[in-house]
C-alpha cells in the first residue's frame, strides 16, 4: 500500500481513480480516518469488511460531496433532515434515511435505510468531488480500524490498524490529525423527530437550537445494527477503568485541572472538552504503546460534547 502525505491535487485525483477502479483508499476526515471504497462496487465494499474483520451485516456510511447528492441515496427525506443537512453539512454528522435503489444490501446490511454524510476535511471533500467527476456516486467508509478497536485519528494509526491487511494497490492519504477526534453524530431520521443513535460533535443542544427541530436520545444500544452502538467498542488492548481510583503504574487521562495521582502515568491532560475529544483515541493508543495493563480515565462532566466523550470512554471500558 502507498502512503501519501499532504496529497497534492494530482495525487488526490489519482486516489479518486484508484477508488473508481475498485481499490481501497483510506482518507482523513475531521472526525476520524475512513477506509473508503466505491459505494456502488460490491467487490470493493466486500474488501472493506475483510480488511476490518467486520461482520458483513453491519451497515456502512456513504460519503458524498454535498447535500445536492443526497437524493441519489435517500428517498422520502423529512423536512427536518433537510434542515439538519443545510445547517451542519459539511461536518461531523451522519443522517440515517430511507434508502434509494442505489443503496444496495451490501451497503445497508440489508436494512431499508442508509447512512449518509458530507465530511468537511478538505482532503475528503476534494477526494469526493474528484471521484464524482469520474462518475462516482458515493464513497462507503467506516472508520479505518479493525473491528472493535480504537478509531484512527492520524495516518500512522491507520497503518498500525490495517496496514497488514491492505494490498499494494490500496492507498492511505495523510491529512494530519483529525480535528474533532471522535466519530460523527448519527441522527436517525426515520420518525417524526431526529433520534441520536451515536452522540458526537453536533450536539443535542445545537439541534434543539435549530428552530422547529427537537431531538431525542434513543436508547444507545438500539435495535438498529450499529456496531458503534454495542456496549463494547472503541477499545484499546489495555483495560479501561472509569470507577474507583488508579493504582500505581496505571495510565491516567483527565482534564488538565485534575492533578496526576501519585504513581500514575499521565497520558493526556486536555484543557477543554474539545481537546479531550481530539486526543482521547491517541491517548488510549499511547497507553497500549507503553504496554500498560490499565488506563484510568476520568469522565468529563456536562452536556454537549462531554456526553459524546463519555459515551466513547464507557464503551472502551466495557
Ligand atoms: O465519523 C464517522 O462517522 C466516520 C468517518 C469515517 O466518516 N465513520 C464511521 O463509520 O464512524 P463506522 O462504520 O465506523 O461507524 C458508523 C456507524 C456504525 O455503527 C454503523 O453501524 C452505523 O454507523 N450505521 C451506518 N449506516 C447505518 C444505518 N443505515 N442504520 C443504522 N446505523 C448505521
Ligand atoms: Mg467504527
């Protein structure tokens, strides 16, 4: 596989061509790195599942370049979903909608709905628009990690996770550290109001502030097939502990205002909740690199993004 750092326009064009030819391209987004394939190419999509070691009935998010392409993939789109898309795309938000005929069973896990997102990272957007210029309709992309593991927020994490499973015609585009650091907010738009299936940087509050749109938090362990909604996910090799107190030799992650307990190994001291989200996954990886057995993580308090950070930490701890 080829790793391309700070890809030029020509290199992004080549990556788009590789996707069109059925190869896999891992690419940066503002949330986490994705493992991309042509969303209309069943053979290419099946390689995503093989590389990730992911059960084949788990649906994939289709990435598109703009809201204008939404109607290719979804039908009977509720008015509130259009509002959400106009307000928060491009950005860290995925909408679950009734699927069009284009969204085949191999994308949706045989469900009648499809997840769609317009990312805001410039490399992702350029890749999408070059792909569409070649006649592409959407890029299917889960997070570029092995099933159940921590999502990658830098290209070196992608190499660590799936480098051994990619072939030499696949590519990894390096676009720096992901700025949000945790996966997109997922709203199900299948009923009268949007329901949060996975909390993220587009918060409940920001949606409620959008006039006329109220959202409700679904049971996170919903019946929809959503691996991110399994109680255990996003987990490093070390055991993640959120209750009690750290023992000497344990890794320690908490906001910077919290002093390091004696004997603990500080892995991160983010100053804000935004920073916490941004560095969470790389701090868990750091614990693994240090060969730590346990990582104690102090949950951030509050609503908004803190809710999403707690969600990921709790899943890593299960
Ligand atoms: O931020 C993100 O969303 C990243 C970047 C690469 O865009 N992608 C990502 O994909 O996190 P993935 O596959 O790792 O997680 C997407 C979650 C999964 O839990 C999947 O089951 C759920 O979204 N999902 C996708 N399509 C769905 C659908 N039609 N119905 C219900 N859940 C769906
Ligand atoms: Mg994932």
